[in-house]
C-alpha cells in the first residue's frame, strides 16, 4: 500500500468508499450517496485530500479535510474524515491515510484537526486514540440517523503550535 495526494481523477473511487460508509451506518449521519461530481468539489486548493492505493493502484482509503468554521479565528483548524473500503478495513489503510493527512494538513497551514465519531464506533475511536487524538467530550443526541438519536464523541489533535496569524 502507498499514500499520495488525491486528485480529481480519484473522485469516483472516493465517492464509492464514502458511499459504503453511508450504507454501513457506523460512521456518518449522511444518508444521501455522493457522486464523483460531489467529491470533485472537495478539491478547493485549500483542504488536503489523500488516498491510499493497494499494490495494484486501486484506491482503498481516503482522508480529507474540510472547513471547521468560516470565522477567521478558526482558519488553522480543519474538520477531517477518514474512510476505508470494506475489504481494506482493519489492514492499516485508515492509519496510513491519516498519517499522510497529518503531513498534508500541516503543509497547508492547519495546526489542528477535529471531528466527531459515533460513540459505538470502537474501531475508529481506537484508531484515532492510537494516532494521538484526544477525546474532548460527548455530544448527546447530536443527530438522528434512520430515526434514532445518536451520540458522538468529539476528537481533536494538535498538529503543531498555532502561528500568531491564527491565534485569537
């Protein structure tokens, strides 16, 4: 397996992997499948997206950043997500994607990554703990998925000390 920066040409593979996550109902509140055209919008030149390829060059995992909040004081913080195709889960692809995302996010000027994880998603929580994420707290009844209220754990990781340009 190897990592690389994602490109618009990877959008269909990323959408396929993300749609598996939507269908599995363990990682996102989203219920609408994404198309390659939807994913292409992620490539805004500001927010890194990385992929993991298997030994045959097929994309089997990705990690992406997105805007945390639009206010200038949060410019160095990014939301992140990480997904692996079902056949690659538990094989280190998610870890590889996140490690590559740390470098790409730092290079893009981000000093902190944040996200929310379903409380019962032990695999993701374990991965993120092993990668140095801190569980900050729990949002109770954060959203409904298929008519059921779900709680999420808030996670964060400092990538570097913030520069004065991003300090409040």
